[in-house]
């Protein structure tokens, strides 16, 4: 058996660690080319040594020397910064895990597709900001994009052997996050620690907060449109507190196909890693006889304004997704830093979207990497300007 050449970008995060867990269970089947991470140099070096990677890259140039020291005598290259990450992403491989959080994952993903690799996409921001560009690049280089978000993997699996033109609706589920049962009035005082605790999933801090605000689900709504090419009116969201049903696909004959499984990201990662085959995965088998009752209800858009904004973004089209994501990422920075409150995030993003829409030639310009990054920069700069000049925020 020929070993599959693999690179993992975002290796030290929860998606990356789960990917590594699956690879370790079938170690002879893989040759690891590149691993990238952030500030967790100890974890990055440990995994690079254990997996015998060709190169390990940290996103932070000031951490290059500690990484070099940790890899001394191993023969593994150490590198740091965006240029090094892009060079690593340009190395030919068969399969790439794209798990870098935020728009920072866009360019490495594009570079991987240019090599003809299969891109396992956990970086939803890539499709939100530049879906058309990503798909065009994949088509041009005979590459493939496979979804790793649990919802989109579920949709993808439900569509195997089906005609997308016969789909009537797609329903993605949301846990409701940390504050799903809180009174609305209490959300004004929600703290960083409270927003950083998820009731069902074990995820990083940023995505956990995005789950509480439903910004994560808003991105996934846009991702659904971009990945599957359906009309926004065909996409629905239901709050499902048990997180056992990940998505449902409804067809025009009235049938609903659902994907169920325990809340474990190794389901979706493993499907993408082994596709088009299915292999045994070390995940909990769902016992419906003892499982809790399954609840579903429509989300309250007053509680989750981010969802409403996602549909406005899809309606506007163009580079609205880049503005939305750029503003979302930056307001999250400010919330984590304690400069704004939990509810301020959605109102700030909405304000920036209005300003972006008013900028002639910004949102409606052609889809290109330069224009995506220009729109992203505009959104982030506007958030910073508003927060720094307004007396509204703490």
C-alpha cells in the first residue's frame, strides 16, 4: 500500500489534534509532510517528531527559535511566518487538513488546491470570504474540496448518489451554545468565561464563543450556500440541544435524509480522511434506545441576530461574506480583550456591513484574492475605529 502524503495546517487546535489521533491509529498509511500551529510550540514539536514530519511551521516569527531548539537533532525543518506557511502549503501532497482558524487559512488552502491536493476544509471562513475563488481554483487544478464541519459533512454524505436539483431544503442544526436557555436580558452581562464553555462540544475558545453568539452557525449558513450551490431560501437552521442530528436534507418528494452521530469531530474528519471509503473510527456508537429525546426548535433571531445577518449577506452577494467575516473576527478579538460586551458583537458587525455596502466598488467588485483581502481589511479597520472612538463601549 502506498502511504498517503498529508499536511495538517492548524495541527495544534482541536481539529488538528483529532486528525492526528486518527492518523496515529494507522501510522504506516501516512507520510506527514507539514504540520503548522500557533503558540503551542511544545505540542507542535512533539507531534512533528512523533509523526516524522518533513517540516513544522509556527505562525509566529518570534517563536521560530524555540521551535528550532525543540526540533534539534531530529532532521525536521523549522519555519515561521506567513511566507513559510505558504511555501509548506505549496509542497505536493495527496491530502491537506485546512484547520487554521479565520481568514488566515484562505491562502494556504488555495496553495494546496493549486497542487491538485484534496483539501479537507474545516476552515469555513475560506468559503464564506471567497467561495467562488476556492471552487474555481479546485476546478482549474483538478483538485477536490471535502467538508469537515460536522454539518456540511453530514449534508455531503446525505447527498451521495442524489441529484442536487432534487433537493428542496437543507436543514443544519445548532446546539444553541452556552446561552441557549438564558433570559435575553441576562445576555447583556455575559462574561468571557461563560461564553467560552460549550454544553456539548470540546472546541477552541474562539469557536465556542462563536457558538454562543451563533456567529459560527451564521458562517455555516453561508458556507452551505457556497459549497452546495443552493439558494439561500432553501437553507434552514434548527436549534437541536442534543447535538446528535448534524444536518438533514429534504427532497422534493417530501423525504428527509438525516445524519446522526455522537458529538465527535472524528466522524467528519475520518470521513474526509478516508473518502471515498468508510473505515472503522474510534467514536461512540449511538444507542437510540438509550439516547435522550431529540428536540428541535426554530432559533430566536432576537437572541441570535448573527443568523439574520447571514441571510442579508447572502442576499447582497459579492464580497459581503468577506466583510462579514472580517468584522466578525475583529469584534471577537475585542470581546476577548474585554473592550466590548457580548451583545455588542452583532451590532458592530451589522454597522460595518452597512458601511461596507455604502462604499462604492467595495462589495460589488470582482472576486479576487486581492479584493477579498482589501474588503477584509476595511471591515477590521472599521471595527477598530468604532470601538476606539465610541463612548458606547466599555
